[in-house]
């Protein structure tokens, strides 16, 4: 309690929901502080839905993609160009070429481990001036043909949202479905999740329902994020500019909204070999593959498939969880998930540090909470 309350008193976050999962049960669930402070102050409750930001990469894109792998529809070593024609290779500089270094093809595995070397992001405002908003096909072409390739694939780590936009494009071409529809139907629904979904522009505009809710009903459950130029905070719309402005909320890098209970179910399923209470989303073999750093990439990459393992981004794991058996991920808005597969313990922190302004860091809070949980007898 004191760790989270200190973060609130220091104005790092207005509030948070913390869940600890042991095996297949929630051992701890508590709401802290406020859901919103602008335009009105509203108390936090443990059923508030948060913009997961980059935690969408693991619970949405990665879990969906692992299904394609175990179904034989995609292989890790497939060149991305098999699915996205014209997807550029890494080209060594002229000096390296003279010494016999050859171009290297980027594979699905490189995308999932952030070892492709592709640029981390793009300047959304500049992109919109040239290509316009809501242009997902143009975005994929841009990544394929124009985004920088910064090092030889498989030799280093560079976290990139463009990797997961590329994975989205592969999934959509293989399945014939939008990522948001595929994940909701094949990952979230089988687990009985009612408050986990993409708030994509089609849903927002169509007047339809998801999990029995209208968009306005879902919006009322959401925590707001950053205050915009009009003085009103974003609410029920993904914070990430690339996901919101270019992909309409259906995006491989961000876009999932969820609450602590639903994420606890996802974590429990992962810790139980892909299944919980008779509902399976992955095979034990797929979970095992997902949670390890591939042997054929440089160990310093430190990334499992879609999850952090021991890279420079693995701080949320803290100091006490198993280094060899813990996967984790963070989201820019203030969310984080840590799963120790050996101890079968997961820690979920849902916070919105970007409300009302995009300030502060939760790096220390995440590690401190992880240490407290790892050292407790829950």
C-alpha cells in the first residue's frame, strides 16, 4: 500500500489498481487513489478499464500470433517478405560489403524479439502531412520500404512499435481478419473476458456492442489519459498517436483496454500452460516457446517472443523474481505485467501516469512492487 500511495502523493499517478495472481487465483486486488482528476475527481475502483498501451503487444498481438505459429500458419524463421512483398532487408554499409558482409533478411522472429533493427517509431505529424490519417495500408508500405534498418537483424535489441505493426499486417493477411477481431474472438472470448477489447474506430462509430456493451457504456468504465489541446482528456480512445491516428485503434503496437480481473485471467492461463478452467488459448509448447529467448539470436537481445526477459527493459521484474523464468512488459500509459512462470506468480499494475499530463516515471514503483510481492507469502 505504501509504495503505491507514495507514488500518488508524489503526483506520479492519480491512482492505480494492483492485482497479484498466484496459480489460478487472485491473491490480492486493490484500487488506489482516483480514476480521474480532470475535469472531475472520481475515485478509483478495481473494475476500471485502462488503456494498456504497449502491454497490448503481449496480450493482443503476441498471444494471437502464437496461435498462428502452433497452427502451422506462420513460422518464426519465415521472411517477413513472404507476407509483406517488398519488405526491405538490412543492407550493410559499403565498407562491410567490401569485406564480404551480405544483406540479411528480416524474419518473424526478429519482429517478435525486437531484434530486427527497424526504427522504433515514426514522427506521426510529419507522416500525416504526407500520407494522411487512418492509412494502415500506407503505413505498412512505409515500414516495408522506407523505415530505417539500424543494425544486422538478430544481433542487437531496439524496441520498435513498427515491428508489431508489421506483425499485425502478417496476421491480418494470413487470417483475413482484423487483428482486433481475431484477438477478441480467439484470445479474449474463450477466456470469458468481458472487459478486454480494442476500442477501434469502427466500433466507436458503428453503434454496435462488444461483450454486450455499447461504446458509451465501455467509455464510462475507462480511466482517462492525457488532456488534449481542447482541455479535455482522452477517454475511451487509445493514447498512442500511431495506433489512434494511423490505425484507428486497431493496431499491433497498442489499442487494448482491460481491467485487472481480466488481465489476471490471462496471466493465470499463461502460468497454467495456456489454459484455465477448461478454456485453452495456447498449448503448453507454445507458452514454453513464447517465454524463452530464442537460441539463434544474440543473447544480449534479452527478449522472449513478444515479452521482455532480461533486456534493458526488464526492470519491472525487480530483484527477486526468477531471472530465467520471468517474462514482463510495460505500457507507456503506466501499465505493467510481470509473470514468474517458476513461482506461478503474476503482478499487474494498472495506472495512468499520463493523466492529466504526460510526466513522471513508474520504473521504480514497478520494481518495488515486484520485490514486495516476491518477498511476501501470498
